[in-house]
C-alpha cells in the first residue's frame, strides 16, 4: 500500500482527515506525525504488529519499551499507578513536552512495559493535531522520536524523505512549532528523578525544585 499523506491545519485539524487517519490506525497502520516535541513514529497502542514495525523502523531491541501518548490525565490514571504527589505535579505540567515514567497497570500491553521495572512512559502532548487524533482514536498512541540509528536529520524535508516510504501514513502540519525533545521524569519512587533534560525544564524546576538528577 502506498504511503498516504495528510496535511492538517496546525491549530484546527480538519475532522474528516482525522477520521480517515484514525480509520487506518485502527486497521494497524504505522504513522509519521507531528507532536509538540517534534516528528514521531507511532501507531495504536493495541496493535502489536504495528508496534513491531515501529521497532523495526527504529531498529530497537526487543527489551526496549516504548512510551505512549494520552489525551488527558484521566487516561494516565488508567494506564499507570499514580501517587497523590505525582498526580498533583502531572496536573500542573500537562499538556506539554514531559514524559512521566510510572508503574504500569495491567491495562498496558506487555510490549509497552519495561520488563524489569514494570514501568511505562506516558505523555500528554500540547499538540492540537496529536490530541485530535487521540480523541478520535479513543486509545493511546505509541510515540517515539522519528529517527534511525540515532541519526539526526538536518531538515524536516530530509526526515520526511527518509522515513515516509517506511510508514503507511504521513501527517504534516500547516506550520511547524516544535519545542524539542521531551523532559523525562521518573516518578516511580517518592523522590522524583530527572532522567533526561529537555524542553520545559523551567516549568519542571518551578514545580519540582528538589528533583534529583545524575
């Protein structure tokens, strides 16, 4: 099947296009799409074969678990065990470029869970396009940075040229407004830990000034 490309308005995504994208995702399609942090590879969380294709595109080992996007805090509490303290912090930070590492519930498929720690990574993006797709899909989206073998593409055009032939759907925004890779916060213990510095660090330090860091 040839790759289908959809250009969506960056702030008010066209409903009929979103519905077509979601129809394909429900059939197991793999997608290259924009989030607030940048372009990502993704698919429906419930589609194991599609997730395996994402792994192949990124050349990821089997033990490498994948994070996913939810459209709200309600979804997060369905897929992760969230302490009262973590809940308050997450509520202040979302939506935005923040990935939260949390203990996974049984609702998360095993292929999206860290097998050793039984954790998962969840994010609520500040992206009208991603949120529109999530709400129509009514299911989380697997999401991983769009690249290969840690290769950084110099331009968006280079990225699209390289990865478009490998996916079923390419979604492009009418304009680009990327903030950079997400900040990753481990919330599995009482003391939160900063796994990766990324976008939105000022907000993280405002709400978690005592956060531990390597």
